[in-house]
């Protein structure tokens, strides 16, 4: 079945460092791909998405490119801030009609130190 | 922010007791979902609804039931709670016009002793 694998956390970086969080997926066809972020004590928020191969999603300085050759959707940011500390989830959507079900990776906790 | 509330936000209960969690939305979205979040597993789908009185199972539905008697409310019931159901539960909603995007509630932290 469909699945998503993220790099193991936690990840700790200094402010202004470059961030990469790896995400690979297994799926039939070409599902839409997402990154969600969860700040402490809150629910998940959509950070960015890509709906087809070679699409690049971007938001708040974060980027991820849908790579069908490597079945990957790695999250990157050039210069992280303390406020980026959160848990990041990679996900794909499954189902064509009706309710579409998200399949999540296990999450990566990111801590940015000043 | 999407208008999604969950109640209660925190609950502690004992093994064997029934528990009902409520998700309420003000967006009039058709689809609603219940997920549980556990360390090392991300979020996993428990049940979902595609309309009033229309529900279906997700990947981890054993021990859970749901009901949706009106568009705005989606209830998750643990008939007889077990310690393995200690988790954080999230409700989400989506709309056919924005099918790819789901909006999440703030979560309910449930502890079963």
C-alpha cells in the first residue's frame, strides 16, 4: 500500500542554517504531496503542496519539489529561524473520488537554537 | 483559520469506560476525518465521513465507532477505552471544491489509565 518515509529526527540546527528534511514515498500513480507543520500545542497546518511531477511547492521560505524519478519530496529552507521550531510531516493523498485520505510520514521534530 | 473545534481538549479516563470525542465545524464542508497521532507513526486515519450518516473505516478503526447526524458534527466513540487508545486525536475537514486540502482541528489529548 501507499506509504511515506521521513528522515529520523529530532533535528537540531542553529539559526540561519540550511535545512533539509528528506521524504520519500511509495504509491501507485502520482498522488499529490504535502508538507504539514505542527507548532507546539497546535493542530497541523498545511505548509506547502505539489500536485504533479516537477511541481515546486513553496511557502514561508520553505520549498519542496515533486521528484517522480526518485519518488521524493524533500523539504528545504535556506535560512531557518527559531520560529521554525516545530514538527514537520510529509504526506500524500490517496483516493480519486469522494473523501481523499492522507497518508503521513512519522514526522520530524525540528529545533532551532538562537 | 478554518472553523473547527474539538471537545474536550484533554481527557483522562479509566480502562473500560466509554468515551466520546466531538468535532464541530462551521465551514459546511462535506468531508470529515478522525486521525490519531502517536510517536513514530505520524497521523493515522481512524474513520471518515463523506456526508450526513455516511461514514467509512480508515486504517486503524478497530475499537472505534463514529456518527454524523448533521453536517457540522462528527463524533468519535471509544466503546470501552483501552490503554492502547491513549493518543492525541485530530479531526480534519475538506471540501470537494478544495479536495486536496484538509484543515485540522486543535486536537484532543486522551489518556486511558
